[in-house]
C-alpha cells in the first residue's frame, strides 16, 4: 500500500517516547489512550484504511474497539506487530517526524544546500559583517533560546518577509533552526524562490552552535515584518508548479471535499494571529514551516490529499511545493477570503501530550547534553542511507 501510494494510516499505539525508539518510516504515532482525543482531527475520513500495531503490549484489540465505537469502519492489525516488520528485514526509523527529517537530508544531499559552521557564523557576527540571521523555528522556541542578534521568521514566512528583513541584496542571509531540517528547507526555499541574496544555513543549528561552545541569547522578541523581494510571489507559484502543485478555485475544492473515497486535509498555513482574526471554515491552523516538519502528526494518512490556504498565497505555495516533493497530492486554494464567510478564533487544537510520555527532543529547552546532541546529529547524517535501504519513500527533489 505504501509503494502504491494507496491511502493508509499506519498507527503506532505506543506512547511517543516508545515510538521514538523505532518505527516504520511512514508510521504515525497515536497512543492508544489518546484515540478519542485525536482521531477526529487527524483521521477525518471514517472509512480510511487504518492499520494498528504495537510491540506485544496488547494495545491493538482495545484500540480497534475504540476506533469502531468512534465510527471507523476499516481497522486492521499489522500481523505480528513491529517485531514482524523488523523480522521481514524492513527498516526501522528512530526519533519523531522522521520522514520529514529524512527528506530534509535528501534535499541537502541532492541540492547541495549551502551552509556555514557555527565558528564561521560567530566570526561574521564578531566582525559586524552584513548578515541577517533568520530563525525559522516556532516563536516560542525562538524566545527560549536563539543565536545572538537573530530575528524570528518562522519557516513558511521566509519568502514573504525576507525582502523587508534583508532589503539589500548584498546582505548574506543565515537561516537557522534547532538542528538541521528546518534550516535546510528554509535555506533551499529562499534559493528556490530566486532571492538575489546569498543564503546559507547555520550548519546543525543551535545544536551546532552549542557544541561549538558559543553562547545563546534568551528571551528575544525580534520578529520579521512582511515584505516581498522582487518576483517573490510569481517565483513561489512557479516553484509550486514545478513540484506538481495545482491551484484550485473554491468550487473545484468543494468537489474534492465531497469525494467520500479520499481523505482531504485542509490547512491554513498563516501565522496564528492571522488565523485567529479570520479563517475559512473547515481549515485547521498549521504554520507552514511546522507543517512540513510535522506532516506525520498533522496528516497521518499516507496517500491523502492536502489543500492549503493563505490569503497571500506565497506561504501556501512554498509549503505545498515541499509536501508535494514528499509524495503528497497537494493543492493550493485560490481565494475564499470573503469576510462574510470567515470564522474567528483559534480553531480546533489537538490536546498536548502528557509530559510523562512525550519524547524529549535533544534540542529542546536550555539544558545542554552534548552527548545527546551529537548522537542526534549522527542519526540525522545517516538518514539518506536509511532512505535508500527502505525504498518506500517516493520522495523527489526539484
């Protein structure tokens, strides 16, 4: 089913911390005790094929009953569970958001995305070079710790805001995240969209910065304002087109929505304050940069369709371009922002995981565990080879 890109929700019923120890590439985590909290938002089609597995804890039977009681009609068990997957010689991937991270490594490998090590960036800062450091993580991550002098520009906002943040073409733009994926995707987004500036990633992000014994700033509140560089909007649309993304009218989108045999996820990829001020009914909020990073959490049905919206189109086009390269049938909605039809408020939010069962990422918070950080980087470096062995991914890179 994965090779044929048929719709399938392959669900790991363990808690996230256990899920992170190893799972199939396209497995999504939905802990058995969270099905009633998460299923409606994450599995919108009640007749989607769902395949459940555990590692022999006895989670599958009760979980199947919970799904059935919630109206899901096609629930199956992975025969032999995770042990059988492994025994069949199939690949297991560690950590969370694994296939987005693996895709990011593939992008860097194929496109040779430029980067600079922490020491070189620190030297540029010390020499007061003409650089703009753009942090593409969530705003709360940025506020916790950031590269000194950096500005918060969450991933999908880069092409929309870079023209204001770095109006001089001679300014070098340095893109950073916590580790590697979001900085690779962010850097390559600006390059793909044709910005005239030199753009590089901070190699290994705040992890690399910490391992190089550089100091981080805390509590910063600098945010990039909207400002397009020349040609950005048209270029973003062209990038999406080259990735196979199609723009749909409201009427065409309603046809997709009405088809009962396919799953359609609808996401508004703008900033949270824009979404809360007014959004199209039925679209969940998921900022574009995080959507690319967390697509397994946002859309656990592999083979599903994705429909993105953004009143300025740039963020939706750039986000859609990456999701299409990751193998999703992806569309961008044209229009629909008639004020008479907009809903106001934060919208539906999936409750947070219990901290006791959550996998703590090595780059979170302000604690410094250098061994865990280096092990995390070593794992990321090996993902391209894991993709080669797995052979189910179907990724391509434009």
